[in-house]
């Protein structure tokens, strides 16, 4: 079993330079995760994105959201995307990346400067639009990666770089695979 060690703020900050080097134009899909049920992860090499269901086979829609008035799934958080370098830093091994709870892990600059809300990104044959809805860490994130990691992603710079990830909406249905390009439209 993998020993779980939570990084200190100093160790996290030491990894920032690598995260800042994420590609701004031509990124790559590094990991695709479906969440069939709460706290379950299914790592796949290929996924279908649909306008109505987000990642097909994921529990986004049936799970719903506490942020909507009626408890239905928030279209603004249909597909969550995390920077793979940030995930690698906090998780410390690829086997633990999926614990962050996101569906797509990409080697791509997710910062406000590079892809502000409203930006469309193409991944495979699908197109996603970056949502204005912030993606912040929660108690589960803190339990899995440590309180310092939660503070790190929610720091002013962490929020600007979207180290916790971004929320997106599917604008064009399609297929994506690990290794596919990520690019701004």
C-alpha cells in the first residue's frame, strides 16, 4: 500500500515553477476519470462527452448539486478539469490523482490569464467552455491531500492559476482520449 504523506506549504510552493511551465497553447490529456458513484473512480483511456450528461458514465447529473436551488446538477460544473502538474505535486503519485475528484487531468495552463471564463477549449472532438463558477477545494480534498494543500490551491495565486481546477460546460459533444491535444479556440 502507498504511504500517504501530506506536503508542507514549503514543499508545495517549491513545485510552483513546474506548474507555471504548463503549456499555454498545446496541452495534452494525461488522465480521464469517470465517477460512477460517490467516492468511486474509474480510470479510462477514452470518454464520450455529451451535452446532456457531461462525461458519459459519470455521476455528475444523477448526483446533483447543493449549489442549485432545486438540487439538480449544475451545468456550470458539468466537467471538471485539473492541471496534471498540480495533481502530480499534491498527490505525489499518479495512482492518487483521481482522488482529487476531477474528470480530466491535463498538462495545460488553466490560469485566468490563459483561459478566462467564456474561453472554449477543444479536447479530442469535444469542445468545453470555461465556467465562471469557481472550483475550490473541500473537506474531502483536504483529507486526501492535507490542509496545507487546501490552503495552497485556495491562496490568491492558487486561485489565479486554478490549481484546484476549473469547471466547464460541454458545448460540442465528442470523444476524447488520453494523449489528445488540449487547445484554445
